[in-house]
C-alpha cells in the first residue's frame, strides 16, 4: 500500500500526517506556523521530516489557503501568509527530496469529505464550508474541479443580493455575508438588540452584552431550544438552501456536504438548510433531490484530502 503525507498549512499551526489509501491517518504532527512567511517552507519541511519517520512515502500534498495555480505548484496569492507567486512546490521538494503537489486547502478538504467522509461513494459533490466566511470545493464526475486557472469552486463570493452588505472582497451582497458563521452571529445580535428581554439566556452565555454574543453561544443556545438562536440558524439555513438550489441548477450534484465550524451544530444547520434547498429548487417535485449531509472528518479533512490528491 502506498503511503503519502498530507499537510494542512493553517494561519497558526501546520498539521502533517501520514495517510494510507483508505484515508486513515497513521501518524501526525503539529508545528507552529512561523510569523515570518520566509520561514514557512522550513517549518513545513520540518513537519514532513518529523512525521515521515521510517514510513515509506510516495509523495506529499500541501493544502494552502489562497489561489493556487493550475499546475499545483505555485501559490499565486495568499493574503493570510503574505505570499505572492510563491513557488511552494519547488521550495519544499528541495528541502525534503519527495514529489510535492500544492492544493487549495478548501479543495483538499472537499476531496477528503467526498472520497472518505460524508459523501463517500458520490461522484458529484458540492462541499460548502461554513466558517467565519464561506469556502467550498467541487467534485464533478469523480474528479476535483479546479477550473482553468486553478481557482474554481469558491461559492463565498457569489453575489446573492445586488447592492447588499459590503464584503471584504470589495464587492457587495456576497453569499458569505448572508450564510456564514459571521452572518449567524450578526442575525443573533440583531434579534437580541431588538428584543433584549427575550434574549436573556443567549446574552447570559457571553458577557451580557449584545456584542459579546459569539458563534459558539448561538449554537449552545439553539441546542437548548432558545428561540432567538434558532431563528438565527433558520435565517442562515434559508440562505444556504437558496445557495444550494442555485448551485444545483448549474451542477446537479447528488450530494451537498456542509462542512466548517458552523456545521458542527449538526442538524440545527443541516435540517433547515435541506428543507430550504428542497423548497427553493427550480422544478421541485419533478426532479431528484440531492442529499444534504454534514461533514464527518472535522479538522482532519484537509490533511487527508491533500495526502490523497498527492497520489494522482
Ligand atoms: Zn465577497
């Protein structure tokens, strides 16, 4: 069995693991991401050497945030680690003497979920990562779809409201402004501001102020049946359903996977999002519905996916 190493390069830590052909992690290590981006390649190489040990390794897959070129070699632009046209493949191959591929981290995580996680067995999968913002990945016809320039599969900046809420990308009305973890917190805070008397339980989970309400508080309150928290989930789930129905009109997948921090709320997010998707789908009642699933690999998805993408 061929083993490969997957590396998930995060803003604060670098996670590396030895992964077998069934997606199982045999060994893993974690090192801190250096503050100086010039030292990041050394830290990645160090993590690979540590985890490699005596394992016979065929290749290494790196998952990095940002735009990756279609040759899976260069990070075109990564705002959080201040890389522009960084030849990451070459830099790491020089240091470790193994073949390296570079993948977008969200695409790597999507591949992991589609092949070994929630959507195992499906060939046409759309993964929507609901975190602070919205990321994602597309698996079409059994292959990861990267686009001509390597930067496809990013649903977060799909415009859903003309002249809507301003977005960090410079446009207005982007999907992630309505359906992300930040949007969930915003929806809960707006409701708590409007009706502080009804928000006592939710406010008590934070510091007592509306601004103190965080995403984890909204999830906890919703689990306890808090009506304001549940309404906030319904609001972003409705937007997710809208987004999935639009994506289905274009791509007709057999499964959507909701991943990322907010998806850890499980059916609090999945069930209303699935209901909204079915309600909003064009031609509903006259076509099959895709399954709407919750991710199962958690924070390991990126590492497992990057390792597997290094094989092909
Ligand atoms: Zn945007």
